[in-house]
């Protein structure tokens, strides 16, 4: 046994677990200073939330220097009407603190590592690996996306530091257990093999503990990539889009929604695939100030994609058709993400839906309706009434009726007969399966005319 081997700590300081990041000019810090002297409280709130500054007291100092009327207006913009009376009694300093509280992520709350090895005689390697994985995922999911942004840019990130510290705790727990129970080393060697495809942080803790108590082992080198899969894409985002803080904050807000959906709410963690920071649809929204211009651009792209569609590809579920379905699903989710992160965009999307309907681009129209509908439903409050009423408040009834699935979208198909355009393929393909070529005739006629 190699009990006297001096072991390096399994986890380096956070700055070593995050890819190195250097830019000659941290443009966002200068732009943040300018924003704090402007009058857009939503933008100020986003800067506070993501903490894109070195001096953590900077927001407080900046807001305290603003006049009373401005701070009052800021706080009202961040409050609901029923809160106004309660806020009247607050002093200027207290109102600043309330703005900071409402704009910040929840405060750091340390929760210690709670998994410990069992001394059961029936301990199973798969059960142990699963329990460790669940605990590692729990601690990862407590880290807000905003903290990963701060860590990626080299700022303090308490949640990330705590996560690493708890995996060091796991290492010490395992090391002490294996030293006290050397007969269980073979069992945990099996756990190590299972953990190679699970949490790389938990695997590293286990690997190092086994390494410390074994002179000879057949373990493969463990991963030391740390937070590359999260921090790397965030760093690339800041390198690729210099000097656009307002847009960057909107992009980060949308990515925070995606992060929660992909990691916090997912049944299983993907510890390897780089986090997807592509935001093509949002970038288009930021580029085209007019919803009509965005709708025309979407129709142009859709027409280009549909140019390769033929009858044969429609009936054989060709890759081109599958790509169109995937595009529709991606667009729908993108709309939902944007609405959740940036509710101010909802009127923009409403106008875009009207324009898509007018230009007869049913492919993108249905995706936008779906995304806006999902947002309306997911943002319901307990006293919000029926989901139908909420959706109808966002989408005109005559347009929403096109998405009614009753009778294989009969309302849409009847409408399409009179006003053909870029098709919403699902009902047409279903119609073909039930009625043969007659079901595809309206689509094929449009494609041939086009």
C-alpha cells in the first residue's frame, strides 16, 4: 500500500479549473460604467445580475450617487403595483439596496457534501457510482449560470469555488474510507471504471483517492479539463462580440434560460459536450429592428430551404425534410427562451407573427406561435385563469386557430387551400399517409410554382 505517497490536491484553485482567458481590453467594464449613468433599469439590472465588474461594490456606489427621483423610478420599474405603498417608507439607501437585491441572483448558501460510503456488506459498485453522481449533479445544479460567466471572465465566483471544495471533501472522505477499509479498494476500483463516463469532478476525486492507496493500478488517466465545457464557450462569446454590452447582456440572459433547461432541469447531465451558445434567432431579432424585416428575412431563408424539397423527399422522410422539422422545433424553443429571458420582446414577436401570416410563411409562423404559446403557458400564475385566455391575449384568435390540431389541423389546411405559401409540413404529410397524393397536392403545387 502506498500510504506515504504525497498527493497533490485533486482540485486546483478555480483559476486553474477554468480555461485561461486574456483580452487586451475588457470593454464590457467601461461600457458598464456608462450604463450605470443611463436610465435603462433593465440593462442596469442585468449588469448587476451578471456582475461584469471587478469592484463588487461598484453598483452600490453608482446607484447611491443617482438622484432620488431616478432611484424611485428604477425601483417602481422593478416592482409590482401592490408593492408601491410598502416601498414608500424606504429611505434612499434602502431603495438602492432593494434594487440590488431584486437584480441579483439568490445569495450564496453553502450546503455541504452529504454522501458518505456505506459499510453494508451488499454494497454494489453501480449503486455507489449512481449515488456519487447524484450528489455531484446536485452541487453543480446549484451554480447559477451567472456565476459561470463571472468565473469564465476571471471574477470571484463563490458558488463555483464551493463546488470544487465539496469535491475535495469527497476526495478526503474516500481517502479516509479506503485507508480504514483497504478490503474495499477492489470495489471502489470498479466504481472508478463506472465513473469515467459520469461527473469528471467526482471521478477525479475517486481516482486520486485510489491512486493514493495503490502502488500498482490499471486506471486510465483521469480528466482534468474542469469547467472547459461551460467556461470555454462563454469566453469565446466575449471574444467574438466586442463592444456590444447591451446585446451581450440580452444574449447572456437567454443563455441563462437555456442553461437551466439543459442542466438544472435535465434528467441526466452531459459533462462533456460544450455548452451551446449559438443564438442565431436572437441575433436576427437584434439586427432587424422591424418585425416585418425579420419576417421577410425568415421567409427568404425558409424558401431557400424548401427549394430542395420534392415529392420523393416528402414521402420518404428524407434528411432535407427532417432538417426542416428540426429547424421548426429549434425556432420554437428559441422563441420560448427569448420570451422567458426578455419579456419585452413579446410585442415584437406578436408583430412578427402578424407579418409571417401576411406573407404566408406558415413554417416559421407555426414555430413562433408554438414558442409564444409555450411561454404564455409556462408563465402562468396560480390566479392566472385558463391557459386559453392567456394565449389568446398574446396571439390573435384567427391566427391561433391555424394551430388547432383537431381534424389534423383542418382549419390550417382549409386556410392553406385558399392562401398557399411556405407550408407547415406536419398536417400535409399526415394527410398524405391517410389519403395518398391528394394530401400533398397543395404543397406540391406551391413548390412547383415557386
